[in-house]
C-alpha cells in the first residue's frame, strides 16, 4: 500500500510506536518519531511511496528523530537523528526536524551503500538517457533539477547519483527535492502547482524547503537509467544560456573528488568512474533564466540517440 492510504492518526501512531516502513529506490527504511513536523513531512512528500507493516518487513536503515531529553521538549526544543541507536550528528533546533531526516537519509546512503559509486550530484532522465548534474552549493543545481522534473524529466535523485558497480547504470533514488533560499520562490513562480512544504529557517544552509517528487518518478523508482551526460550547471545573473564542451579528464577528476566512496571502493571506484566517463558527453552549462535552461536541456535530449545498452 501507499503511505497516503494511512490515516493521519494511524501514521502518527505507527511513527511513535514501531515506526513507519518506507521503500525509496533500492532501499527500505524504518522511521520512528513523535515529532508532528516529521509526520506532516512524510504525509506531504512521501504519500506515493510504498509502506508496509514495519514489524513484518526488513529495513536497510532504522532511524529515529526525537528530542534528546524531556527538558528539551519545552526549553529551546531540539531534535536528535539516531541511526541504529547511534547519534552521528549534533542536535538541531526542533523546527529543522524534517530537513534533518532528509539530510540523515542522505548520510545513511552515502556511508553504507557501497554496491554503488556514489557521486554528490543530482541526476535526471529523458528519452532514455540520464544527465548527471554535479555542482558546488550556490550553482543553481537544485533549482535546475526542480525545473527539469516539473517539465517532464524523470527525477532520479536531487543529491546522490548511484552508479551500479556491476552494470554501470544509474539507480534511481527519487526523494523530495531540497530547495534553498531564493530557489523556493523561483520554483513557486515557475510552477505554481508544484507542492513545496513549509520552509525551515536559519539552518546551516539558510532557509530550506522540499518539493514533492513527481508521481511518475516515484512509480518508476526501480527502473535504472543509462548515463548520457555529465553537465556542470552554473547560475549567473544576466548570463546567456550556454552549453560548452568540457574535458573528460577534468570531469573524471572532479567526480572522483566528489564521490563519497571513491577511495573506499579502490580499484572498483576507478573502473566504474572511467567506464562512466567513456560513455558520456561532458559539458559546462551557464544560465540565468530557468525557462531557457529547461529548453536547452530538452533540445539536448531530443537530439541525442541512446548509446548502446550494456
């Protein structure tokens, strides 16, 4: 069944008890929390995801979000993120409970899913080919990702590109898209029908909100994609929309440096990374207008025939 089929009271009861089981991409997780904003975030953003009775289903990740002490429920309320009973992070203000869940789940995957080469990059797909979008903070990556998936591209991930070490294909992980600061209003203006949850303010990343992943992307979350491009986006005020070829050697070095587990995988990391670079076209991309950026990506997808299947 889907999470949206649970009544609000049943969801809160499960969260506060044995937890809520969810399937997201190749991973299953069990979330426990008595914090109302966590329940609200799951209802608003994960309604299309599969759920089961938590005590009957295996979970890859067991996470819990609750106040660190009883006193903290009343005096400067805080929230802890617990993974298998350990606390990998310092407490955050209670208002940041749902963003902390999202950040914590990213950490769970990046630290433990070593069957994949995990690159810190968004990834979207159209016409059978995926575009990997690595970029440092402030580059407009998440804004561009949201604009693309609201314009017919399939969301594979907003943060983590998972390259299967055996097939070289990209495994989808289509969770909510994280939007920060001005990007929130940009996407609301770009697509008034897009669902964006309540913003959390004064986080380490500024003001943060999350956009619900498209229903079709969730439905196809077990369908891998073939890599087609690595594109480095950069938003620049008043810049012309421009796609410029980029050195494959330079691209490989950047991806290796921004892969969470490249060193952990050793020779497999090098093998998977070099095989990826051999298959894709590499570009730098600058833009100022989101509508023009989406149109440029659409032209690229429409003009590119899929590579041969592995």
